[in-house]
């Protein structure tokens, strides 16, 4: 009997806590998109910038990224970088990411607005909470083009499932 109760509790715990996730997706924005043929070069540049930023963010705890000189190039100024890192650290804390660290990421859809200087990009990232369970967040990050370079701005807060 005790063995059965322990097994049921273990199944409930594993089944109920195996994945935590929160999401914010582009289809919730209702933004118009620039003609993909006109935006081809911008899409390539933006994807490279996003890969670079999130590769760096995977290198350590989110709060130490404030001192990471390598990520400074992805932001227009120090205030934008500080705000971005603070919001990301808060999101990771809310999603119970262990040590507020991103383990891996995947880029999603990129939408460039008709003005050609504002883009919204989906990114999904995973981290651990507890021992073997994963947390997942999908969110949209706004990017702005200034003097030919794309810079990350405020990430949008994900919506709970």
C-alpha cells in the first residue's frame, strides 16, 4: 500500500511538474510585415544579431550579463542593455530557471514592420529548474535599426499558457 501511494505521488509530481512554460507569440501583435523580398538582407542581419546575443546570454547567469562587454554591441546604449537584462532576469526568475541561466535557445519567426526600422522576433529558450525538469519561455523581442545596425530593445512579457 505504501509503495502504491509513493508511486502515485511520484507519477503526479513528474507528470505535473515536468515542464513549465510561458509564451508570447507574434500572432498576438497584429503588426503588418514588410515585403519579405525587400527585407531579405535585414532578415539575415537580424538573425545573425539574435544568434550572437542569445549565444552570449547562454554563457552565464543573467544578472552577470550586465558586466559582459561582448553583449554591449547588441544594444544602442547602456540604459537599453541594463533594462533588457533586468527584464530578462526577472522573467527567468518567474519561470523558475535555476541560477537564472539560459541553457539553449531557438530562433522563431521574424517580422519586420513596413517602416523597415522596427522588427519583432520570436525566440524560445530553455533552462533547468529543480534537477531534471526544464522550464521553457517563448517571447517576442523588439529590435530597432539605427544607422544600419539592428539593436535589441525591450523584450515583451510572455503570456502564461
